[in-house]
């Protein structure tokens, strides 16, 4: 495994995409200290990243404010042309970007390739959507007056992005902000800075003006607080855990920023006895084990109607047995390492607690022969609602299966969570599907499919799974303000 990973970055077609400096105001800035980037599969340091001081972050904010004045005046088509060139460069460098993602994040290389395309799609989509930010004229209640509403860019924006989708979560935010006429500063996750810096280099090559898009690395708390405290930063976007989101939301209130947050999930996956069992099993494998389970959309609570429960558990186990665990750069791998050691530790804790409380291990277990950072695909049957795994986000390849009897019962149990990001329903009844969609307290509901994300859809959750939406025209709205104008005294 170490041999597979050892020369991966050195053998890229474009070695210059492995950048260690931050991208500030169109230049590459060195830092005051170094931070090691770790291959989570091997534990080896694969790069050293420069760490910026808080003062450089302040300079990035000033540069973003200066750049905003010119960027917002560009016609939307001109901004879109730069976004499209950026997207084209992502695609033409897809293989190198995929190797960088897998090397620092750990996900299987085939998933990294898909992420690059996913990321490019956001840039293309928002490039076009920027030309469609229509306002409206309101029939006036005042004599000789005209009332209008327009949308205008909010100003300097900042984003703190996660490690599970280190490129796509940047372009989903930056594509919307830049198309709207805003500038953006990105603070990537400390686990995956190389991916962010690589696409910053490509943004520069696409002709991005200095200060419009910046990527800064440094102490996560210090830089995040600098961005939150800066009055010039008018909008703040975060993807990560609900716990951290609460902290950032409190601090953003000091300057009353417009905030969008995509936080934790605890998705129910509900299988009724009238569903296609083959479709439900295949869908559940996809919904549970994509990104090695490190996905806020991952199926965490798999509710199966009692009449098909035993058959589902057996056949689901047969399907999961086929998944191969290994280094993400091995093209045959389906499950990679956990990016953070704390994630694998939490998986083991949840498995242990569930088993001690009466759950049954059908497949897998707490430990992998590949090391502590790996968790084998694990299936727990006979899980109860009071177990930790039924109440806390797992974020790993551990599937918890719970039986249920009636529609009303499973709806109540599925909604009994502080989270409300995504839910899955498998049934052949259109009426039931519509009832479930109407009453599930989740921002997104997928019926008979594990795949539903993309640039045109409003991604986001209810309750403590977040605020606002990403993607779609609703995602652009988070980076714009409405302006109402009343034109009075229109008489000659």
C-alpha cells in the first residue's frame, strides 16, 4: 500500500499543481510555519503546506473588497466566461486532480474522478445562471410611481470548506458567489489543502482577476475567526459538523453576516415491503457506502419493514461483501481509509456500544487488518432507537438496520432527530411516496434512488442540518441582496 502511494504526487502530469503556498490577491504567499499533509491510508506525510498568519488573512479581505468594486461591474456573461474556462481546466486536468484528492482525502480514485466532474458542473451551471438573475416590477399602489426589485451582489464572501469533498464543495460555493458578482475567500479543511490550492492555480490560469478568488491556509480557528470578525465580509458559508456550525453562527452574529450552512445529517433510509428488493439493496449500498460512508447524505438509519426484514439483511450483506477495502489509488478499491482518525474511532465506539446493547454484527466489525484508519464495511442488525448509532451521525461505513411495522410508526421514528438533511424512501406506491415526502422533516427526499444531487438542485436541510441552500438559483440568492426602488413623481 505504501509503495502505491509513495510516488503518486511526483508522477503527476503537472507537478506544479501540488502547491504549498496560499493564493492571495493573485499571488502565491509563503507562511510563517509548515503543516504536514497526511495520506490517511498510510500515515505518511506527502506534502508540507505554508501556514499564513492572521494578518495575511486580513490582507486577503482587503484585496477581496478592492476586487469586488470591479468584479461586480463586469457583465454577467464576462464573469461566466471565466467560470467556464475554469471548469474546462478542471476537466482537462481531471486525472491529476483526482490523484491529489485521493492522496490527501483517501476516497477511491473512481470517486475522485466523479468529484472533479461534479465540481466543474457547478462552475458551468452558475456561469449560465448568473445571466438570469432577474428582478421584477411590482404594480404600484402609489400614483405616478414605479416599483422595482433588483438583485445585487452582497460583497466580500468567505467559505470554510470540508475535507470529504475538497473540490466540489468549493466550486458549489464559489461558483454561485462569483457568478453573482461577489468575491470569495476560501479556508479549506486542514486535511485537504492541496486540492483547494490546485484549483486556485487553475482559476488563475482561467484569468481570474486578483482578489476575486483566494485560498488561505493556516490555523483553522484563527483564520475562521478573522473572517467572521471582519466587517467587510458580508456573507459566510460553512460545510461541516453541526457542533462547529453552532460556534461559527454565534460569532457571525457579531457583524450580522448573511450565513449559509450545510451541517450534519442522519439520513433515514426507509424500505417498505412493496418496494423492489433489488432496487432497494442496490440503492442502499450506494447511499451508505459512497465516499466510504463519509458523507452527510449517507444512509445512517436503515428502516426495513418487518415482513421483508430478514431477506433484506441477508441480501444486503451479500452485496456489501463484494466491496473491496484498500488504498484509494488502487483502482479496485471501493472503500478507502477514514480521513480523520477520530472518525474511525467513533465508528468503533458506535459498533461496540450497539453490540453491548443487543445489536447483531452481520458483517465486518470494529477493526481492519489494514490499520486503525480503516473501518471494514459493517452491518449491524436489530438496532434499537436508543442506541448511539441510531441517534448520532456515523460518518463511516457502518450500516445500522432497524425493523418497523407501519408507515405511521416509521415516519415518527425517522423524524425523531435534530437533523433534517436528506431522507430516502423505497416503495412502489406513488401515494405512499407522496405522503412520505410531504411529512418527512427533511430538506431533501429521494424516492427509489440513491442519487439526487447536482448543480440545478437546492441542496440543504431543515432543523439543525443547516441554513440556506447551495446549488440552484436558490444557492445564488445566498450571495445576493434584494433592492427595492420606488421611482416617484413620474408625471411630466
